[in-house]
C-alpha cells in the first residue's frame, strides 16, 4: 500500500506519513470501536479481518435540510435505516465479506450496528490492546473505504491520530453509554440465521467440503427484508420509546411524516433540474471541435450561461414573478432599540441598497392616525346593513393583523414553548366575505395604512391566464414564491377561489406545509392576507383551518346607499397614510427586544393564544397618549369565526334534518349519512365535504375515523354541547335494529316531520 503523501495526517500533533495498516494496526491494537459513515467490504477484508473484536457503528451523512427534532428522527435516521434495509445493503455487504470476516460476524467478533432513531454524524475510531493497555484515537473526515485514503481523488481528508489514554477513555465511555444503547444490529438475527443455515448445509455437502462462503438468493433476502422492516418499524422503535431514548409521541411524528411530502418532492425535482442544467453548462464550457478538449473563451461561456438562465424561467412565469412588488425586510440582528432602529428595511428608490424603516410619531400624528382608522370604521358602521360593535371588531382585527404581519415570524418564536405551538400564531389571515361587503376595499385600506399606497394587491384569479396548463397548481406555487422572497410584508391576495380551501392538494400544500416549515425552521416568510367569497357554505380542511386566522364578513353594504358609501370611502382613503404604522413598528421592536414582554396571553373565552395581544396593548397605549376613549370596535381577544360558522352550520342541519341522525345507544353516539347532502335534497355538490371539514374531530367517535367515509359518527353529548342544543331524547328502536332519536327543545312544540318538497324548498 502506497504511503499517504497528499492527505493531511497528524500523529500526536506532528505531520506524519502513515499507511492504512499503520493507522489501523490489529497487532498493536487488536480491539476496535468505531463510528464511521461507510465501510466497504474490500476495506473490511483487507484491514479489519485480523482484529479480535470490532464494534462498528454506521452513522448518517450530514443532511442539507433544516430538520426539526422529530424530522431528524423520522426523515433522517429512521428513513435512512428503512432504505438501507429495503435496498438489502446489509445482505450485500455480508456476502461481499471474506469467509473469515463472515465467520467473525457469526461469532460476534465483527459487529456492525446502525441507529434507527438517531442521526449520528460522529466520526471517530478507538483502538485498544488489553495486554499492553495501549490506546489510540483516530479522528478525521474519512470513512472506512480505500478511496478515502487515495490521494488521487480530488478531495481533502483529515486523519488525526492520538496515542492518548485520556482521550480514549472519554470517547470510549461516550461510545458505550450514549451511542450503543441507540443502535441495533446491521447484520440482523434473520440474516445471520440464514447464513448459519447455509454453512450448516455446506458442511454436510461432500462436493462443497471446506467451502465457507455465504451467498444469499433473492428469495432469502426478500424474506429477510420483510422481517427486518417489520421489526424496525415496530420492535426497534418501541424499544427506544420504552427506554426513554426517544419521545413517547414518536408514533405521532411517524404518522405525520408525509404531510409535506408534496413540497419536498417538488424541491427534489427542482434540484434535479438545476443539477441537469449545471451539468449541461459544464459540458458546453468545453469546445467540442478542439482536437485536444479545451475550455471556451469567457465571452462564449457567458453567452451559454445567459441562455441557460433564460431557459430556466418562461416569459409567462417571469411576468407572474414581477406581480410581487412590495418588500419589507426584517433583520432582528440589526435592531437597536436605544436608537429606535427597528431592524426593518425597505429598498431605496433605485433599489440599489436598503434603508431603515420606522419612525416615532408625535402625539398629534398618532391622534391623526387613529382618526383615519376611525373614519374607516365609521364608514362600515354607517353603510353596512345590521352593523353592530361585535361585527365592527372583525374589520379592526384585520387591520391589527396587517400591522403585526412583518413581525409575525418573530412573535411565533417568542410565543412557542414547543415547536408545534407555532401553529397557534397563524401566517394566514383569510377574510371570508359576502360579495358587496367591502372586503377588497379593506385589503386596499390595510395596504395604505401600512405601505402608504394600494399597489401591493394581487388578484388571485389573474396570477396565471385561464388557459395556462396546471393553472391551479402553478397559482399556488406562485403564492408560495411570493411568501418566500425574504420580505415579511404580507402578501395581499384578493378573491381567492374556493377550490384553494376545499381541495387539500392546494390548501395543505401552501398553508399546512408553510406553517410546518415555519414551526420547524423559524425564518422570515411573509404572511398572507387574502379575501374569498363567503356564500354561507365556506369550509376549509381541518389542517388548514387550524393554521389560519379566519374572519367572516357576511354583511353587505346597503344597496340603497351604495353611491353615498362609495363616495365616503373614496374621500376617506385620500387621507390615509402609514405614519402610524411607522411608529408602531418602532414600539413593536422595543417589545420584541424586551425579555420581560409576555407573548403568551390566552383568550379567556376560547383558550386560544392571542398572538395580537401586544398589538392591542400598543393601540390602547395610543388611545391613552391621544386622550381618546377606546372605541367599541377594539376587541379584547381574537375572533373565532370559523368555529362559530361551523357550529352554526351543523346546528341548522340538525334542527332541520334531525330525523336523519340515527342514535346508537351502545356508543351514546349519533350516526349521520353524509351522502344525503346532495343536490337531490337541495344541497350543493360540495356540501358533503363542506360539512365534513367543518365537523371538529374531537367530537367524533374514534377521532378521524368518525368523520371519514359515508357515515359520520359523533359523540351525542359532545355534539349537542357544541351546537348549543339541550335536547330531550326519545329513542325508538325498530325491528331492523336501527334507533331513531326524536328531539324536543324545551318549551318548543314538537317539529312536524318535513316532506321532500319542504326540505327541498323549505
């Protein structure tokens, strides 16, 4: 073996030229404990066969992903272990080993282990001689393959050797106490049993007398893989849970492991496309006509690069990209509250450099800003039919969210004790509004009060032309791109189409996956404030609803006074500016910098985390400074409109269709055939899924199973408490075993059963 002339080798802090057999010397150090990334059969056969004891842990490759703790377990360690088994890597390694090393493995002298639940990035090699008590530690970037020690490869490797008993003892204790308990055998009992069966058969075969090599058939390895995967997913994981080595909620993390798989797959596909483009550029950087391949000139290569980048995005996609125009960057590391520097930056007029954003206002300016908002609210109060203070709070809540939006990602990190708590600080505000309610105008007003103009709005339906292939999916991808520009100014989207919320492949992709990303890897991703038409049957899938702040604006502007209302709001909007917002961001920056700020205020009525609590405090401080009374439209807590609209939807359904709810006395539950919500019975085609989505999972029997399929089964007591009805139940059991429940609300005459025409037109 050639000496290592180009690899950096240090022996006891001194440069040294050493061969592999000098580093790994089984005569001087016959016992080996090691953690490495990979071991090749050739290396093991040549350099590890003579050790009298080998314990070798195979670690993981460093991941480029910013995984959470649960994702490191499920998407790195466990997934790597499963893929290793499925690809039959252990069987391939075992049968590539020499008969000597195979026998060592069967005897327990040569052990290879992996950790199915811990990502191991450690790399160290511990050697020991029990006779002489000599100890050696080898650290480095290399794996146990011959190529790792080959200086001809274009890479750097470090090999650092210490003949240090103290360092050996420390790492050996770490190996035994910390690493080994998390591991399992790479060569499983099933694999070793199959190998022993072969050797036993060989021993009895006269023709094969003296042969000891094990080679598995496909049938054998298929059976081994089946058993290993089963044990890995059940026994090994449960063993780690029982030993308190991994969290007890690991099965939940395993169940949720595919939730954002669509996004991950798309990212992987983009990486493949980028890789292919770069490989093609690499190829085209070389002149194809030269007798001796040589690089093209810089001008020629520059043209190739320009052409490749132009192909990477179509003119249509480029036009979509340019629809996002508003940038406000949040850089907390640059914040200096002593000088009222907020850490927010906007591009200069030329776009060549960033300039600080935020400025304290005078009391008169603050009063003027409050009066601007009050003028907006007075417009709704005057012209919205059946307006009341409780309804007005919804408009003001939307304005508060718009003010808070640039800091939402920071508030999420401050308010979260556990990563999953981040879902309680939603990155999405949806205004579900009836046509003519003023929702689009409200979006423009939020834009004016925060940015100073109304040019930031994006029309959902026109992001891509109607004839665009895969228009729906590309529209959602565009929104995701807008949110990930690095800016924290909210993406303002008007008229989001209903399919986005009702079809999980769209809402889950954007809302759920984005929130999961924010929860697991906090960073500046812009919130989205959007409007959608509320038609009395709006619904979101549960996962989307949990991660969205939904405000329902279901009252309209008086048609008879529409001209007057239009003129009023036009005049008000001429006076709007963002002076108050510039002051607000300074005050919010001070709160964020203060470690004593309480970010975990909970709503007393619904128990929700009030992520706008600090914003409310700042506005109440404004009213004190301006010596103005706090208006009735300033809420003390969050709105809970999605839950309320869902409750109201099911209450109406029960009261009008109570004969369709079948009582199961053994479960104290109600069973409802959701297929009855069809067009034949006067419902829309989407009604079944709308009602299913709006039913809380906690009131369903067997959780998610209770709201799946044709028949929904609900806990009777919980269901009635939820819809706010205290029924007098009379159970009537029919000959076929079904039970009907009649409901009589106190002090109300029994309802007469509705006929078909009454249900259809009632």
